[in-house]
C-alpha cells in the first residue's frame, strides 16, 4: 500500500472493528503493512477510544500544504506572503520574487 494522507489512513482502516483505541488502530495499520506516512499519521493521533471512522478522520493531523502538492520552498514562500494575518497560511498565494529580488 503506497498511498499518502487521509486516503492511506482510510484504506488501512477500512476493515477495523470499532470502537477501537489508538493502540488498536496503530496495530491494525501495521498489520495491514501500511506505508510509513500512514503509520506516522495514526501514531500522531491523540489517545482515546474512537467509535467510528469519522472520529478518526477528525483526529488525523494532516498538513494542508501537502494536499496542495507544495514543496518546502513553496510553503515558505506562502508563509512570507504579504497578506494580512486574517488569511490562513494554507489559503495564501505563494509570493513570487520581483525583478529586484532575483539574484543575477
């Protein structure tokens, strides 16, 4: 299984029996031989008992920039955006260098 993000978690947990605690979910994705990112996402979930896949979805911490397909430099450019603080970072357009900002 070589998927990333929520799709990987959902695929790895499609046949899990609920309710399940965090350790049950971690063990399940490992038994399903999920990729490393999927295991890390499940391991990063808060401790607790999850009653259904919706509760799992609410607890999986995903990076919004990763879903946009941005690399680290593009994410940094987005963070430097001149927008006011009222626009969430993952919604900002990346700032492109102007003619004076480029190095010759």
